């Protein structure tokens, strides 16, 4: 039963991922991405990582994809023309693909016995252990992430600020006689 | 308990308080002067608090953060660098006038990242600190003022950011392999568990991808392509920051991970040798034909990254401490060069080698600083660059990498040509008397020049105690628990 479910959800995940790449319409791609994320959430449930599964649905299938859809619709992205690869590009792409596949195959054949198997219940598995790690080992990175968000916020303001008037705005250095009417 | 925590965490607390104070200051009037003054006070307090906590030892945040001699002297180096960079950015003329105070804010936040980096021994803490140190730098590049028909800084910023984010992604991907192999995020434990499986393809792929992200920061060939463009496009002060701090930070992380491999690991040694030789030759040969001084320093950075890898080829304590010593020295040599560039530059423009003509008459102190910085970069005794190169070559030679040592020496000779061109321009090159206005230096610039000269000479003439101290402090990093 477990095996059957694993293959079922893997097929859903992979099929969704394939459709994301092949859809002509960006909105369709984003919706298929939700299918992929839901399939992955189901796989996490099979691994008994219930909390991770919930997060996957809430954060990725919910918030992130909605953000994608928002941007796609805001920019009014049309399904682009189908681009044809030239002879050289197709050849190069084929070689790159072959190299990638052979690399992955070499990587994952015959290393099974040398690996330390990951424990079935990782940090993200249960809410309790996750919360514990978040407030002990990962307390500092969590706080630092707050600083990162501060940087991102101020950075957006700084870079998108327009300098419209020829006179420098209030509080800028008096040396600002140049840089008329340019924008970021 | 809380007292011990504060004693160990003092530099970080001081820096964070200072950065938040700068943030508040940027919200009010008369922002530039105050932001600079607060930053200056923060940097000075950081240096003092690092000196106070130099001997403290603690493991904080449940094993994610290690305070020991190694981390504390690195924080001290970062703190002194921070102080120098603030003095260097005297008026930050070349930043858009309305956002100048934010220059100091982003600089402070970036420094916080570097200080956290020095102590992080957990992969997640490390990655987050690395991001914190690099994101503000992306913004600093984009903040350069626009000129008529010139949007070079935006191109540079986009390149820097795209490559930077991609490199971070590659590094995270590599770390996920390492986590999968070892099922821990604690770096000392990870290194310990990696040692038996180091020859396996998964460990090699993980380490390789992790190192690729760091080589980007260090500008090792073939991860170098952003370097000259970003140096050229960024304002002089920003380029000075990008040229100095991230390199030392990258070396620190490399040391933490390289401890996983033993010196007789053939494959890793060979890969590092190839990278070192390629970086040295590429950087030095392309630098020969550069005219823009910052671009020249950009290519020389690539070559210096190659020299630094010599220490990692040796893969032992002597090599690691030589690399760290060299990079610490490099921080100050390159800052000395950038002080001169930003003062010689008219209105913040880029400086070509010809612009240095007659510098010894326009400002003797600047000319002296330039010559000492350049001589140190070229590896001429008694400056720190020479002792650093000597220690690196010695470490590689002791492990029997004779060919590599010979190639490195050849490169030093090639590099001497373009370094001496700069010296020639500052002292012997002459031009019509039209552009011979003396450069007036204020007190803080003088102090900065003299301070940097003193550090470059002091580190160079007393290598033994410095390297010994570094080696002692390395014991806790390299030794597997």
C-alpha cells in the first residue's frame, strides 16, 4: 500500500512538473505547479513529516504560487511564441542533457552502501522538535533573517526612489548640485 | 550565565546596537554627517570590544556559534577594516546624494554579517550570515551616482547580484548534499563524518558545489567573471569594500570545510592546484594590459585568489594559517590602494594609471601609501605581502608541490611588471603642469594612510608571532572533535 501510494504521488509530482515546463500559458504553468507541490506534500506525509507537509501546502502551494499568479497577471504575460532551436543549439542542448543524465546516474549508482541513511524523522518532521530547534540552534539565523528582510526593504526603497526635483531633497548633503532629473 | 553570554557576545551586541542607531539616524535631518559619526563610533567600539573579548571562549546558541581566539581575531580584523572603510568613505561623493546615509547603514549591516560569519559553526547560521554580508554589497554597487549617458553601475550591480545569488544557490545545493550524507548541520560534526566518505562521489559533489559558491566570493578562476566589471562599475569606496572584506570571509569558511580532507587526498589537491594555477595566470596576464586602475586591481584580485589557494593545496595547518595571514594582510594592502584611488579621483570618477602622474608632488603621503600598498601586493619585502607569499610558498613546498611553487614564483614576476607601472606613474611619470593641483588631505585621511602603512609594515616585519597566533587559534578549527 505504502509503495503504491509512493509511486502514485511521485507520478503526480513528476507529471505536474512536466506540465509546468511544457504549458504554453504561464497561468497554466503556475496552476500545475500547485499540483506538483501537493504531490510533494503527500510524499512528505508518507515520510511521516506531517508538519513539513502542512507547510508545503500553506507556504508553497498557497502563498508562493498566488504571488506568481499575481505577478503573471500584473505583467500580463502572454504565452510566448514557440522558439525553434537551431542545429547547433539543439546539438549543444542534447550534449548538455546527456552529460547531466550520465552525471546523475553515476552519482547515484553504487553509493547506497556508503551513505549514512538519513533518519526518517528529521528536524522538520514534528512540530515539537522543529520549534525546539528554531529557538535553540537556529535562534541566531532566525534573528539574522529579520535583518535580511530589513536590508531588502530599505534596498527597495533606496533603489526605486526617484530624484525628481533638481534640488536635492530635504536632508541630503549640500553638495548636491548635479544629477538633475535622473531616476533610479 | 547572562554575564558570560554578554562577555562572549559583546562585539556582536555593540555592532548591532550601532547599526540600529545608524538606522534611526538615517530617518532624520542632517543624515550623512551623523550617520558617518555614529558608524565611526560603532567601528571604534567594535574594535575595542573585540580586544576585550579576545581571550573569551564560549559556545552559544546550542552549538551553532563558537567564540574562541580564531573567531575573535577575525572579528578584530573585520573591525579594523570597517574603521578604515568608514574613514575611506569620507564624504561618499559618488553615491547618489539623496541616499548617502544609507551607504553607512548598508555597510554596517554587511559588517554584521561578516562578524557573525567568523563565529558560525552551523551550516544554516553560516549561510544566513553570508547572505547578510553580501546582500547590502549588491545594493551599494547600485547606489553609485549616474552620469550623463552612463549607467555602468546598474550593469555591474545586476551582474554582481545575479552571479552572487546563483553562487549562493549552488553553495546551498552543495550543502544539502553534505547534510544528506552526514545528517547534521553542525560543521565540525559534518567534517568529522565526511572524512570516511570523502572519496565518495556524493561527498565530492557536495564539497565541490559548496566550494564553488565560495570561489565566487574569492574570485577564483573560473568563477571570477564578475570581478573587473563590478570593481569598475562600483564607486571607489564600494569597490574598496568588495575587494577586501568578502575575500577574508570566504577564506574563513573554506578553512572550516577544507579540514575535512587530509593532505594526502590526491583528487582534491589536484583540483585545487589547477584552480590556483589558472587563477594566477589569468589574473596576471590580463592585468598587464589594463589602464583603469580599479580594473587592474580587479584582475590582480583574481591572481591573489590563486596565491591564496596555494595554502589550501597543502591542506594542513601551516597552509591554512598562511592563507589566513595572507588574506588578512591583503585586506589592508588593497585598502591602502583604494584610499589613494578615492582621493586622487576627481569627483568620484574612475582613475586611470595616467591620472597618477606627478602624484608625489601633488600629495607625497598619498604617493607613499600607494607605493607601499602596491609593493605589498607585488610581494616585495619587508611588507606583509612578501611574508604572506613566502609562508604560502613554504607551505606548498613542504608538501612537495614543487611545480606549483615554481609557477607561483613566475607569476609574481609577471605581476611585478604591472605593479611597477603604477609606481612609475606615481613617481616618475610627468605630464604638463595643467593638472598638477595639490591634493588637500584632511586629518582623518592622513591618519588612515599612516595607520594602513603601519599595519602593512608591522604585519610584515613581525610575521612569526602573528602566524604562530593564527596557528594556535586554528587548532580548535582544524582538529576534529
